[in-house]
């Protein structure tokens, strides 16, 4: 999942489309609008799991694809 620092994305947060995660006490946004445009070569080492956020992730994907 592409992530962005919430502090760098002031004013860009869309609650349903970019849910917030907080690994290691740093607030990050999951950037679903950019999920298809991010080449795998720029992904770095995984930092953890978002399994506990499954419902929010599925809701964001549904919103991105269907619009509601």
C-alpha cells in the first residue's frame, strides 16, 4: 500500500479514501488514489501489517472504485 506522511499532506486527507494508520507513532495516510500508479520498484521494506484495518481498507477501495 502506498503511504504518505500526514504532516506532508495537509489538506489532502479524504477520510473515507485515505484512512490513517499510526505505525511507530507516526501518522501516515494510506494513499488509495495512487495504488495503481505506484511502480513496485519504489516500494521499500515492509514495516508491519495492516490486517487489523481490513474493514477500513476494503471500504476505501470500494469508495475508490464504486464511489459510495
